[in-house]
C-alpha cells in the first residue's frame, strides 16, 4: 500500500521558477489526502508555507485567511498551507485558532488544507527552506499556480513579517485579468482600474497608436497605451 504520509512524485529538486509546471506531490493534510496539482485542475491555487504552528505571526495570518477564504473561492482560488509540523500539531493549533479573537477577526474556522510536512520533502521541493534563515522552519513562501498547474508568481517573506493577503488576492485578480484580456496591469493597479495593452511591434503600428489610438482607448505615447476597464470582457 502507498504511504500517504508524504509522497513526492519528482526526484528533480531544482527550485520551481515562474513559468514552470508546479512540482507534483501527494500528502496528508488537515482536510485529508491530496494529490497536487492533479486534485486542483481548473482552479487557481495559493500554496504557502508558514514557519511553525503555535507562533504569533502565523496565527494572525491564519485568522486572516480564515476570514478571507470565501473571497479567494469567489475568484476560483483554493488555499493550501504547509509547515514542518505533524498532523496532530496542525489539528491542535487550528482548533485553538477557532477560540481566538484578534481585532476584527473572531473565532474563524480554517477549512482549507494544511500539509503536514515533518519530512521537509515538499518544503525542499518548493524552496521553502532558506538555511541562512532557519534549518528546520520554512520562510513565508507563496506560490500562485494557475488552473493549468503552472507557477505564475513566487513571493518570499521573512519569518518576522506577516503577509498582506489582500495584495496576494490583488495579484491573482491581475493575473486572471491579463490572461482573459491579453493585457497587463500598471503599478498600483486595483480591480476596476484601466489596464495596459501590448506595445506595437513595428513602426507603422507605433505611428497608428499615437495618431489614431489604434488598439487602445488612449495613449500617453506609442509604447504606453491603455484600455478602459469598462471596455474589457
């Protein structure tokens, strides 16, 4: 019988990069067994690590994610957590979180899977262990993976700094907007703002861009042109 405590399906430990296929693994979580990314086809995924259970910054992060879980699901995104702790530790910690109140967050139930990675295999597979930070705790890594199982964004935070999950949600929405409309998003972009269109590929297209706003709604220059949000699909 297969040992489902943790089964990494690839022996290639080169760290995944943006544009790579997400490394495959099977694992036990607080929500049962998962086969990743197979079980999440058609979904965006935020796969993230935290240093340890029963630690203060991690607890605030999980309280925040419990409160935002439905928001992520509304944008077709599933959450998967990981730390180098046992399943029993995870369960005890999540049960305790349900009893806590902090700021606007009160007694949230964590209902997304939390991987028990005592062997550190998934943490190593995804580059979540940074030896100069700690040898037996993961940094705060974030991998945004698209419905085709491709890594689209990688973020690393130090252990002392809690993540801004609203920014991570904004990033997922921006990626979805870009994929759907073949556009990109400018600095400080928020959902509902205008977006950027690709630059022209030859002199004739560049001239039409500035003279006729060809392929855009307005242009600041031939290389910097926008589509209005209300004109998108």
